[in-house]
């Protein structure tokens, strides 16, 4: 998993509440178990019409936000089913952080397992980031995970909270497998000792 330390990029405003995982990546794209290739179908039903043409009004189709790496969203982002394909699609598109006032628990946890930083802010501060994002591509937002700060284009700094363990995992690029591999020496020693004490196993 790619480490997350600092991120400076374009923030795309998506001021919709209750964006569920089927809106993020519709069910017909869940046939794959690959983590790549889903970005083109991110928000598919909002990005494209029935003929597959881009809908110009959708934020990620607008020239200013095609290279967005941060998404600023409404309340309760990622609700609905528990599909891990949702953070896969966001990450494959290039979104490395989502900022909202609240997230669905399973989606929130899945983000950390896939190298995406979900940031929870009070409504007033989220609205400040949303307003900055609405300025377009010239308004670059900087996120510093170590310092736990968001710096807006005008220099305004906002702090955010994050669980220390999750912060450690993102800073070091550790998913569940990576965490296990950190203990590989202890695991090997345990297995060797167990083999000696219980050779019949």
C-alpha cells in the first residue's frame, strides 16, 4: 500500500448528502476482484448519460477537477453496502483523501485499508474547505498527515483528529498484510518453538 504523508492537490466539491457506495461504484462493476481499472466508472451514473457520454455538469467531468486528488463531500459519505470496490474506485481515479462531516463506518475503515485518508471535520470547517474547493483548479489544498493539518489556498490552516494507530498505518503504508509482515520474525519464532514442543502437529 502506498504511504500517505503529505498531499497537495485539487479538491473537488461534491455537496451531496448520503452518497452511498452504489453511487460511488454501481453494482454492475463489482465483478472484478482487481483493485485497478475501476476509476473510469467512479460515480458512473452521475458522470455519464445512457449513451456513455460525459455529463458536463458533473464535477469530475469539469476541466478544473479532472485531476482532483481530494474530494470534499456532504454528510454520511459512503453509506449503503459494504463493498470495498468503492475505495478502490476512488483510489484508482486518483482520490487520496475524502473530507466530510461523517462517514459510514465500514466505508471509513475500508479507506484506511486502501491508502485513502478520510477526514472528519465539524460542519463549519468542512464548509470552509468546500468553499475553497469551489474556486477551481487554482485553489490547491495541502494535507499534512503527520501534523494533522489541512491548509487552504489562502493559507488558512485547519486541524483534524485521527486515530494514532490508523495514522501509523497510513504513514508507513501498512495494510492488514503489511501489519502482519511487521511481525514476521516473531511469527517464525513462535512456529519454530511450537514445532519443537509439538512435533506431531
